[in-house]
C-alpha cells in the first residue's frame, strides 16, 4: 500500500472518527510552554472539593491545536482537574491524536503525524519524561489503548491495507492482528478486566459507525445497542459506564441499563471521557472560530466548570487518568 493510499485511508478513518470521527469566577493569565498567553480559571472549590481523591489527585491530558494543513501545530499538555499545574509534555508541527493513559497513570500513548509522514504511536513516561516509538510501521496507526497491567497496547492500523485492530506486546514488540474484516474497525479500548475490548466498526452499514464488544475468549464481537451513529468509546475503570460520541453529542451510557446521558454538542464532534471514579466527565467545546475550553461536569447533576485553552488554540481529546 502506497503512502498516498495510506493518507487517503487516514482521511477516511479520521472522517469516520469525526463523522463516525457555572463558568469559573475571576480568571488569571500565565504563559504556557510555547510562549502563548493562557487563561487560567479560578479553581471551583465546591466541585473540586467534592471529587473523590482518585479524581482530584489525577491528571487530565489533552491536545491544543492551532493553524491548519502544513501550518498545523499541536501540543500535548497535562493539568490537574482544577486547571492548575499545567505542563507541556511535547509539541509537534503536525497533529497529535487521541492520547490515552495507562491504568496507573504512569504513561501516555498517542499518535503523531508530521508533514508527509504516517501517524505513528508513541509512549510517554511521566516519571522520567522519556518517549519511545511503539508503532512505526507504514500505515495509519491510531487510537492506542493500554491493557490493565500496561504490558500491551491495542490500536488500529492500515498496515495491512485496511483499517483493522492490532494488539502489541510492549516487552518484545510482537504484534497480533485481531480483526480481518473488509469494513473499517477503529478506536479500540480495553475493558478493565482484560477479557474484552470495545471498538468502532461500520460493518453493518458503510459510513454508519456502531460500537461493538470483542471477547478474547470467543474471538467474537457483539454490538452494543445505541440509538444510531456512535463512535469514540471509553470504559470507566470499573467497566460500568461508557463515554462516547452519540451522533454529535458527548454522551455517557450506563451499560447495565442502557441509560444514556447526553452532555453537550461540543461543536468539535468530540466524545466524553470519564474520570477515574466514573462520577465526572471531561469534554472540549468550541468557542469561536479558533478557540475552545475543557468542560468538567458532574454526572450526578449538572454542575460544571471550564478550563480555557491557550489564546487562538483549540482544545481537543482530553483524557482523565490517575
């Protein structure tokens, strides 16, 4: 498969991810790691004080973008849930896609695509700030997900000519292909117990993504009932809730009952991502043609607050880890 063909497949896959693919009080300003002025919201003491320690002491990673095309610049940040302790982890002239935490919060995996290159998957170690390329094969390598013990990664790739799901053993680099369908299979996420994973496929109808759960024991997949178009899944740490993109809405489903709470239409076709406790969600919202914020919202009511991104940048792909 040529590089040009792979890029067309990436565009199709990215389109599938988009098509398939309160406010705090007084604010202060500061400079971020690339010299931009950043609005820092006043800490919301009521909402943050009421968070379980596992949420309050965790970290949110997200991407800030500015520019477009060959002028695209992306930066990966880590902040505390109250908007403090902002740290620039890495930045590129290009795109950073779908950061994801290991279960213990020690590592981040994400994809990077620079000009005239494929998207490759990298792993960032928080403790020593080192980075290594985990997946560097020719193809669109996207949507990594750590196994519970951090030893493996699920991801989607067009390395075989079609968008399928693979499992990588990080210790020795061995790879196993898990799906072989002619349809598009993307955005895998491990279940916390390691017995299954949830992913997105348009196998029922091309261009109409649905959510499926694949069992490692049976090597079979069952559809997760949704009201229609659904993409970008993420399971809570206890496996009881599912954050996802429900049409154009950031939404959360309680799996035992099928009850869905639509949180917001973000203007970015971005999903909700759950806090470690599963009691809160974070999602980005667009504000103007080039700007945006992160919204943190309680799932036990409608209380929320916002964390603004850098001036002239768009916040994307937040994910909440320990």
